[in-house]
C-alpha cells in the first residue's frame, strides 16, 4: 500500500510539473511565436492603457526581453521561492508560492485567491454533497425499479439536467424562485463563521442549481452501472444464498458501481473548486471563478495565469485523492506491493 501511495504521489508531482510547463508555454512562448514583441507581452500584464514607462518597467520586472529558458527558470523561481517587485522607491514582496503579482491592483494573486476561496469552497463542497447523494440515490432506485414510472420520470429529468447549462437554469431559478415567488432570500454571501443560518440560506439555491447539472450525470451513470452489475453471476449467487435484497443491492451491487462515480467526482470537484465561473457569476458570488472573469475583462494576465495554475493544482490533488480511495471503495482493486 505504501508503494502504491508513493507511486501516486510521484505521478501527481510529475503531472503538476507538466501542467506548469504547459501553462508557461501558453502564456509566455505562444505569444512570441505569434510575433508579439516584449513590449506587446508587457501590455498584457500591465492592465488597460499602460504608459510607455509602465511597459518598460514591466518588461524589466518580468524579464520579457530575456531568452525563453531564462524566463522559465525565473518563472519557476518565482513560483517556488517568491519574488520582490520594485515600483520606484517602493518594494513589495510576493511570498512563496507566488502565483503572480497583479500590476493592475498591486496585490499578490495568491492572496486574492485565498480571500475568495471560502466562497468557492462553500459552493463546490455543498453542491457536491447534494449531487452525489441525490444522483446516486436516484440512480440506484431507477436501476432496481427499471421500466417503472419513477425510472422514466427520473431519467427524463436527468436528460433535462444534462442538457441545460448552469447559466440558463440559474437565471430561471433567480427569476421565479427568488424574484417572483420569494422562496429564497435576496442577500449577499456571508461567511459560515459569522452567520451559519444566513450562509445556508444564501448558498442553498446556488447549490441546487449547480447540483442539478451534475446529479443528472451521476444518476445516469449509477443506473447504467447498477443494471450491468445486477446481471453478474455473483449477484445471483448472493440472492440464491438467501441474502436480503437490501444487502445484495448496497453491499454487493453498489460498491463496484461507485468506482467510476468516484473517478468523475474527482474531476468535477477539482473543476468546481478551481472556479465555478458560471454559477458564481449568475448568483453574484465573489469566488475564484468570479475573480477570473473580472481579471479577463480587465486584461489582468498575471491573475488569469495564477487562477489557471491554481485550478490545475486542485484538479491534480482531487484525482490523487480519488486514486488513493479506489482500494477503499472496491477491495477488488489491486494496489500492488
């Protein structure tokens, strides 16, 4: 088991290194290949309408006139050990791990991401609980009652959920459930530590909206997996031995079905925690996703780069956790020695 964990950790670190290199290539090398000059690249980092003096200073700070190899080494050094940025007589420090420094707002990117992370965590984890529990439950019932009215209605709703994008269902929910019928309050996000009840009331509708999309996918996946598993020989053997239907379903049939569910859960949570852009924008939640949108509009490239790396790290970590949970969910998975 220890060797299995070490191998997965090594693979995760290697993947992070590859993602970092690809991110650098996209933001630093591709513009050069397209013919963008160092001052043109500096304009993408210095915000809107920068002066020539600001462009010269940005080129010098970021070393955009240096060879690509030198830039990459400096990029890694900044990421791992931090960097100091000088503005005239003023020197500011971007502590490690430094995901970049916004010359538009004069703030470290990681600091701003961490300030907004509780909002995104609240949205992603709360919605994940709803879509996993709801989707798996509906999928199991649909598989057991295959062809019933419940099965047809549930799969029809799942098809609608998969087909409709979040920005459409979110706007519909705001229009009817909030503004017309008043079933949910119109209020701003409050931290859980300050007002748990208010936090729950504000987050419930975004949870349901985001979970509706994913729960539909999980219900269909669970149903398909359960139908395949219920036809296996060991399920018939378990029933022939006189085991209760509850034990056959939840102990023998459901556990193998959870393996692919766990796989897509790692990807979904990683992407949501990296920034649920559409949901945060629709419900005016000031999370990591909304921060990315604001930065794109403002052409604040260091923030875009930092959020990209941050989201990639989350996805890699979530998939690493999924790999370690495989043997727990399904003991048939061999972890090697």
